[in-house]
């Protein structure tokens, strides 16, 4: 969705074990055609910050094992002014973040990490965050601050069991850094991405048992890139900080999939319910 290529500079301020950076590097390498391109990607294209020493060690090890020299991994807080100055110097044009969830301290609200990521990106850069759905629907002062400085390009509702066995319901937010939402006057694109083809299994977690994911992924990405509108799947809408930022609030019901037999089946259920509850005389 961020259109990452060999010229991208990708930032993750909550690197963890560097999953986003490694995925970005693989995508960037597909666009590299020379050894010089590959060296530039490894040397300049991947920037990360991780506070926890153990996670930082894992991130660095993962990057080294995959051929990157970990030169642009920083250990410490992404809110540390010294680290912020260092990562801003990289002029990153893509940001990705999966921030810590359910922080008791309001100063470390999930949206605070999204805001910090966007502040560290170049003008017009793409910032993508996966956050709890509460960030999209619950009032919070940071929502207004975000829209005053950045444009909310899109929000996608994710599968309810994406992080199974953890029950957090999430969404993906796509931002355009340093382009105030009110000034761009753009509608936000909302996608209802609940069914990704994966099934929950007893010992393996969520698995693509029927091989549906690749086709679903391609359809989703194409729909997002072209801002396509499909009943029951996607919609465009003007939003402010006071509105809900999720597809469910604006989608129109697609009645084309409802057949006469569906209507008859529901009527039969209703009649059966009335009979079983001694209310047949009301029919």
C-alpha cells in the first residue's frame, strides 16, 4: 500500500523484532537491478527504533541474518529528542508502526506513537499504522491534532481475530504526513477488510487453508490504490476528528446478494419461533 521501492526510506519507530523493516527490504530488493542498488537499500533504506534491549538485540540479529548491516537501528525511546533528530536526518518517505497496545499512561496512547511517526517523516510521506479499533471510534484529543497536521487517506477494518489468541480488534490507518486534512479537503477511503480467507485452527492459529489469501490481498490493494467503491466493501466519506473513522459507520448494505429464498427462510424461522412460543394466533 505504501508503494515501497528501492528508493524508499522506511521508518519504524516501534521496531520490535524488525518484521516491517525486513518485509520492506524484501520488497525493495525486488526493485533493485544492480549491486549498487542493493547496497544503498541496506545502507540507507531501513531505519528503526526500539526501546527494549532484548527486542533491540533480536531486531539487530534478524537484520544481520537477512543481509542488512543494522547501521540505522537505534536503541531508545522514539520520543527522545536526540533519537528524533537522528531519524529525521534520514528523510524517510515511508513510515510503518504497530505501537504498544492498551497503555495505561495517556502520554503513551497508541495514537501518540502514530503522531510521533508522522512527525518524523518527510513532507508528503506515507505513514501506515495498525492500531486498536478504539483509536478510530473513541474521542481523544490527539485525533484533532493529527488531522490539523496530516491527512487521513484511508482506514481499513481488519479481521476480528487477526492477532488470535489475543482478542484485540484492529484497523489500519493510512496517513499523508504534513498535509493538513482540512486543507486537502479530501474524502477518506474506508475499506471493510474483515474476511482475509484465513481460518482459525486448534494448534496452528490462523491458517490460509483454502489458498484464498493471495487473491484477496491483490483485490484489497488494487481497490485501495484506485479508491474503488463497492457496496458492502468500501466507501468514501468526509470525516473530522468528531466522526468515527471506520467503514462500518458509512457502508451501504448490498442488497443484490439477498435472494427470495433468503427472505423465505427468515419468514420460516419467524413462524417457527412464534409457534414454539405459543404466539401462533398473532400470525
